[in-house]
């Protein structure tokens, strides 16, 4: 999926993001003019990975050489049990009193 002709999205629903998913996205980036790609995995442990690729298809380079660089970042989205520990639930009464009702 392409968003605003700027970002290529790969949507997955597997156990985890695998190297083959990254390789697939890199191939798409190499053969297009898009420089940024996201892999979104909606499996048991949601996660995402951002890949940015800069190569000669994107912009003209000096005649002296070819440059291709890869930038990668990733994150695991915390599951509900991790966030529940950080943010304890409030009772409905305390929430109403805090809101001024």
C-alpha cells in the first residue's frame, strides 16, 4: 500500500516481523522512487519496523559513484498488561470527582 506517494506500507499478521518481510520491503523500495517503508505487524505482539533507502533511482548522483544506504528503526508495541502496570485504573467515582461531577 502506498500512502501519499511518500510511504510504502506492508501490513502483516504473523508471529513476528521476519527477515523475509524486510527483504520484500527493501525490494519494493529499490525499484520505486519511494524512500520510506513501514512494516506493520498485527500479530500476537504488535510491532512495526521503519526502513529508509536512498539510492540512485531517487535522485541524480555524481557520475563518480553509486550510493545506497539503509536506515532501520523498529519498536515493539507494549501489550495491555505492560501498560496496565504503568497506568492503574481508577474507579468510576474517583474519575467523576476528578472531573468535577
